C-alpha cells in the first residue's frame, strides 16, 4: 500500500475547500504538505454553511494554518460567448465566485488565530485567455482579483493570501481537449508539468515565512505552459 511521504512535525494543518474539481487530486497534493488534512464540505451555498464547514474542519485538526480553496464551474466546456444563456452563466461563473467569497469569509477567523495562510488554486489559462472558456477564464481572473483585495485588507491580520495557477488540464482532465487550452507554438512541447511533490513544496512555502513575505501574488506553476511578463 502506498504511503504518504514523511512530513515535519511543524507541517501546517490544512483545510481544503473545493468544488467543480476532483477533491482527491488536491487532497493527494496536500497530504504531501501535511498528514493533517481535512476537507470542508458545506451543506449549502450560503455564507453560514461555509463558515460552519470550515470551522468544523479546522476544529477536527486542532487548528488550521493553511486553507487551500479551488472553485471551478461544475460543468465547464467550450461555449460561444454570444450564445451563452443567462442561467448557464449564473451556474458557471456566478456560483464559483460566490463560493470563493464565502470561503474567504469563513477562512479569516481560524487563520487569524493561528497566523496562517490562504492559497487559492486555479487554472493558468486565464492569464492568456481561451476563447471557448469564457466563464472559466472570468472565474479565475475574478478569483485572482478577490485574492488581491483580501490580501490588501488583511495585511494587518497576520493572514497571507496568495494564488497558485496550475495547468488547466491538471485540475480538470476534460479540459485537455478544448481548443486553445494548450499553447500551439513549439515551446509548448518542452513544458515540465509539476508533480504533486513540487506543488506541495510551493504550498508549504506559502504557508510559512515565505508566504508572509507575499501579498496577493500569483505564482504560475504550470511547468511553462504559459509565461507572462
């Protein structure tokens, strides 16, 4: 039976809140960060439900020093911007943004007590834009902006807030076939997708003193799929 690698005794206790992506993939990464990981499962899409779920997850760990959140559309696929129905937009854009807001609101109290870190995880595709994934691109950019706002407001609270952008197809394998998700130039063939251990190392750093030196920053960890100035 496969075993998690050893973690240091001061490894951060971690709460995961996610939707629209397979939780197991993120849990596997977080178990490389710490043996103490809890998945918060809100009973409803309300502020109170998220606050209760995060508080229970943190309590089960005896406290929380790292909260990782990832909210993507439940049924994202390539779709024409001109033909996107209002109800589809509400499901694929408004709902993930609302869940992100509720998660950040719920995270402040337990992390303020421990001087911890909040790290959002999302697709790096939004940085360059993909024509057929308007809702997903909008969600990711909105979440990155919300990260900056939270970081700015909570600088004096001892809570660091940052963003980790990863390869879109790593988060949601079904996106691999969407035109434009991957770069089309020759350099795209020389990417080096990060392993779970590599992503865990970045999250560990963000949960420690290195993360406290950053505020509202985006770290692109997609192995070179996209690069920006």
